[in-house]
C-alpha cells in the first residue's frame, strides 16, 4: 500500500490520481522501474563520464552538487539537473516549441482532439519527440539534424525578414528520413508494450523482418546489427564544451543565444537588452527552483556522414556515437575560474562513446566501403573522431579491424563489382 | 630602363648604407637637405634604403622644402605618398615600373572577384572582364551583384583607405604600405618613429585580406574557420578567435609552414604578387609560381633583378645559379644550386633548407594520373562553406567600400553548414583535376519595398587550398568517396557498372529553392548541378565518373603504388586484357 502511495505521489502529482493509478496499478508500478521514469541511463553515463566511478542514481535520488567545487564530478549533478533533466515526466514546459507535455502519465498518454484533451493508448509521435530530439534518437527518424548555434546558420529567413521559428529549441537541417517514417509509421508502431516486457528493449528488427532475403545477411555479417548497415546517416557530435558562469557576463553570447535551450535563449535576450544588471540564474528542472549560475555550451563540430564502429555488450557490431566528449569550465560568483577547460581527470578523458541504433533506416544497405574504407586522418581536430572511452561496449578488436581490409573481403567485394 | 632604375636604386642604397652605418639608433638626429628637419628632427629612418640624410622629407612627401613655418612647409604635403594616386609622383621616381604594375594588378582592381560575381549572378555572360574598383567609383547606377561587391568584397584592395576601418587592427589598404609596412609610424617619448617599410613582407600582412572567401591564408597555417562556437572556453572566454565573431579550429597546416616555416613571399614572386603590367582576368593568370618551379626546378644564371633582390633581402647569399618560374621567368633567387647541393633560403631570416627533386616514382609519372594537378592528391582538406544565404534589405543602409559612405541597401550573410574533409574534385581552370569547394553557393532573398524576391546562383570553385601534405589521400578517397567525386555526402554503390548514389541532404525540405543536394556538384549520371567560377572549369562528366569509380574494383587490391602492376602499367594492362594475368586467383 505504501508503495502504491509513493507511486501515486510521484506519478499522479499533477493529475487526478484516481484517473490513472487507481485502475492501472500494474502499469504504474512498471513505469516506476522504467528508464523513462528513472532516467538512470542518461544520468549515470554522464556522471561516469565526468569521473564518478560507480554511479547508480536515478532522477529520484540524484543529489545536489557540492557547493565546494574542486573537480568536474562535483558539478555534474548540477549540470544534469539544469541542462539535461528538463526531459522527465514531471516537467511540463521547458519553453521549447514542441517540448510541451502534460505531467505524469499524460506526458505520453494524452492526445488533443476536437472534443478536447483525452487520454490515449496510441501515443502520438509528437509526444515521444518532445523529449527524444536533437542529438538523440527520435528526431533523426524524421531526418532532422540540428543546425549550428550561431545566428549565421538561421536560414532561410521568413517572409517578414525574421528568423525561422525553432522546434525543440533549434533549427534543423533536413536529411534522409527513416523508411518506416516515410511509410507512415510512428514510434509506437515498433516500440509498443504488447508482450509486457520493458518496452525499450523488446523490439528488434528481426521481430518484424523475419525473412532475411539476401545471402550476405548470414554469410559473413552475422554478428552485426541491422542498423550498422541499414542506417543512412548518424549523429557524431564532437566535443561539447560546457561552462557554468556565476557572473553576469553576457555580451559575448550575442550571436550564440540559441543553444538548444529555450530558457537560455530568452534569458540571454533579456539580459543583453536590459540596462539593469540581470542576475545569472537558471532553473533546476528536478526541483523546479531557480538557482545561481548559467550553463552555456558549444560544440567543436558535428557531422552526419562520419561513422565509427564498435561492439556492444552482446558482441554485436554497432555504430558508436560520442555522448559526449566534455570540456568543463566553472567560474564562481567572485569571478575565479574554479574549473578552467577541464577535459580529463587523472588522465581519463571526460568522454563517453556508446553503441546505438540510428533511426535513419533505408531499404538499401550502405555500400561495403562505408565501413571497410574507414580512414581517420591525423592532426588537429581529426583526432576527435577516435573514441577513447566507450560505455556499454568496446572498440573493434584488432582482428576485427584487420578483417575490414582482409584479402577475403577484397575478394568478395571485387567479385561483387566485376 | 628598368636596369638603370635598379642600379640607381642599388647605388643610392649602397651609398646610404656605407655613409650611415648607425642609422638604427633610435635618437640619431640625421641632418637632411630639407628644412623640414628643423621641426621633425626627431624622426627616425624608415629603412636602410631610404635614409632621411640622403632623401630628406620632400622627395617622398612633397610640400615646400625650403619653408620654415608650418603653413608654408606643409602646403601640398602628402602624408602617405604610397597611395596609388600619389605613388607615381613619389615612389615612382625610382620605382616607376613597380608602381605601374601594382596600379594595374588584380589586388588593386579586384576585377577577378567582380566579374566572376556578375557572371555567377547572371549579369554577365562570361566570368571575364576588366571592370574593377576604379571603374565602379565613377558609376552611379548599381546592379545587384555590384551592390554586393560594394558592400562586402571591395573592402580588400591595396589602395583602400585605411581610415575607413573602425577597428584599426584590421585596417587594410594605403597603397604600397598595405603590404610593405612592417611597423606603423608613431610618436614615442622623445622621438617620432617613422613607418618602417620592408621587402621582407611578413605573412600577417597578406592575411589582412587573404583570410576570407577561399581562406588560403588561414588554411596555410592550419586554421579552419569554424562554426563560430569559440570552443573550448579558456579562462571563461572564447578561444581560437580569428576576428570579430569568427573563430577557427586546428587542422593540419601546410607542410611548407610546418616543415620550414615558410612565409607567403617565399613562394610568391614579386611579379606574381605585384602584377606583370598586364591586365589579368583571374588570379591564376596573375599568379606566377607553380609547384614544379621549386620541386622540379630549372637553374639558370642569376639575372640583375635576382642580384638586386637578394642584395635587398640581405639574408640570401648571392649566387650564380638560381631557379626561375616557368610561367613568367621570374627569378626564384632563394632557390639556389651550387656544385654539391640545392638549397632553399627562407627570405625572413636566410635559413637554408636542402631541396631534393620531385621523385620519379610511378605516382608522379604514370599516364593514368597525368591530368591531376598536384593539389588534387596533396591537399589534405579544403574549407567548404555550403550555402551562402545572402539577404538583401532594399531599405537598409550599409557602408559602400567603393564610395566610402553609407548608402541605401544592406546585405547580410548566412550559411548552411561547413566541412573540411575529403575535398570535392573537378576539372579546374587549367583543365586539370583539382579540389573544388563552394564558391559561392548563393541563395538570395531580396526584401524589397513591398515584395520578397528570391534567386539562387549555385557555384563551385577550384583552387589550391594551401593545405599541402607530403602524405596524399588514399586511392579510395578519390575513387570511391561520393564527396570527393562531387556527388555530395551520401551512400555510393556500383552495380553492374552503374553508379548508384543516395544523398543524405534533402535540400527541398531544408528550404532551398532546388532539389539536388546542396553539396552535390554533379549527379551520379554526370549532370552538372552547379556552375563554376571559370569558363573552363566543370564537374566530372559521366564518362569520367564511370572511369574513376570503375577503376575502384582494381584499387580494392592494387591500392599501393608499390604494387607491381604499376611498375609498367601499360604492359600490365596488355597482359590483363589478353587474359595472361588474372585477378582473384
């Protein structure tokens, strides 16, 4: 009973609890252990990347950052709370167009119709994309790739000469869309809860695509994920510099107010216009309080055509993405740089690469060369394309790398071309 | 005539130097033939070649040399005699040939930029023309391309007025001093330091202008203009700043810089830079130096210009045998040959580097690659700025760099995305294969009084990106990379000898007024999507694409020039075609 009350409290806080939890006890319980509710994957991978060794916290148990900051790990919870965790079931509106949600169950299970708002089992894609957007799987399904932050990338202008309006806090390039999207499928057509398991893991391509038609699916590519070959493009976002500034220093951000963060965009615009000194504050999206300091961020560069292969926990070859390669700065209210562009702790880079499945599936697989001809050049920022720390997987072994250029491969490929 | 001038120059120089060895001392008070020194006695000398004791002030600055009161003395004085409208009268007295050449050079007229722009925007039928900054000055009407040129491009020419730049750090122009001044004149405690001029032009002077558009100046030093993040943040500020709101990140610099620290002037000859007296149409017509000039040099006896230049430089030994450019026969007086060795001398300080000839290995001699320009293999990256969204506000106001006043109409530039990897290739202005990048892909929106008009002028341009490396791109990077082939980024495959290509970029959905991918120069069946900046430049055609991609099946295995099939490639081909050698056995 106590447990139920807790669930009732957590999920039902902002809707009439009897509407959901009273009847859907089972579902509510299941939801509580789901990643959607705990966000433990995102939280722990970032905490580990920033130097916390055995991180195992959830949205519900994430602590506050220390006041006395000495290293990046002292600040990671603050970063998570104020930059990443705006996407959880209790945030209604972080300000971005397309990211408005109901709280609790209705974050996903609501729909707008002519009769008004009602609950639904068939979750609209827009509900999923209200969190799963930008650098993450979700918007890629629709072929969207976030544009760079500077105002000089905000094109084309609207008819009235104004900047285009953003979705999810940023403008987008339109790239190849996922074939399932082109055919009219939405997220829940695959990611459903039919067999009652934790729904994130339940679906694989093979559940639907039982008949693998071509010989090369079996012959020598048995150990490779479908998406490694069948994804069109993927997300490589290299080196994310993040900077918490507790001082009121805004002028330099005038071309960079758009940082995929509607609060920050609004705040900076106001601060840049105002003659009064505006205090640097930004909300903590977990406890919903305004707190000292503003987090800024910027990339080194992002690509959709780069591809790095690795191996996941099951030994399957998958595409890796950096989430992310961090460089952390912190300036306290007295103006002293507590952390000045820290990119590693004890020699370990603050980075996390992880295997993933790009949702940019095409019927025709990549040509062999996209994997077999990988060549990373030396010098300058090219080096960012080489993963140093991989979570939930590892780099290709030497044998696997050698195999990419093996005589057997060349022979098979040459035969295909002749 | 020229020889006479040079010998006059040299003799004045020698006399000057031998008479006044202590000129460098800051507070030396030279006596002068002019009365000017009664007031300006604390002025230091500007260089070794123009001592005040010999030249006085009048010879270069005009005025009344006999007057002793300011008003009379300053009548007709020219503060900067090196501005091209005065240079002929002052500098030209000794350097008349050079002044004439500079006055008709491209760095003065910018006719290359203006006419290519007008061609690409559909205002001219060819990219060739001589109209430039000077001609625009007297023109009252302005076309769209001219308007853009006036408001953006025209800020960079050697005779621009330095005083129009708000930020003096980026001030350009001023005539000869634009390049030759290494220190600006300024008052010090008890003396005036005259502007210092030199023929050893530091690269930073070139970079005042050569940092935008094709960006060769910054590329050479390994800087790629970035997306503008200013990351990583250092000490709470942006790092890697170029100027204004422009930033860069590091990529491999040109080997001439990393290996030998060469400056622009170490390769670029005086004729190539200051012009040859002819009115040229394009940069490559004016340009003098070619890779071959140094890497496969022909040595001849040093001519009088070479002797004069090495003498003026002071760091470079005089020698009998030097290299010459193939194109304009200019002396490369810093590439010298003696009995035992060939040496290249850095002009800045005379540091010597051993030079060896380009190798005769198959990769340089094979027929199959005879159409390749050196840059197609040796350039490691190219700054490629896709989508140049030009927005024009008819009722806006902006500075006109030609008229030097604020006039009606303003322009603002936006972009789609940047890349540096795997330069696209195409057939360049010299009919050789070379790297291409957007130049420029204009997608214009014109906000006029009551309506919004749109136009687009998509073009690619080929140039030497100045990112030379000894190590070259891999065979696959040209033969099976769609970006290099000019198809754009996407998935390339071949089946039954047909090229299939699926691009990643969806231009239509991204709001472009065309349906081909924005990074697509050409379609997989050889249809060229975008124009170029030159009459003869083009993308690969269908036949070429098929030939290049078709060779890939052999390259899969034969991917090294050390492979024996390349030893005598023609023989290998005959053997293969007659079935005497078989692959895949």
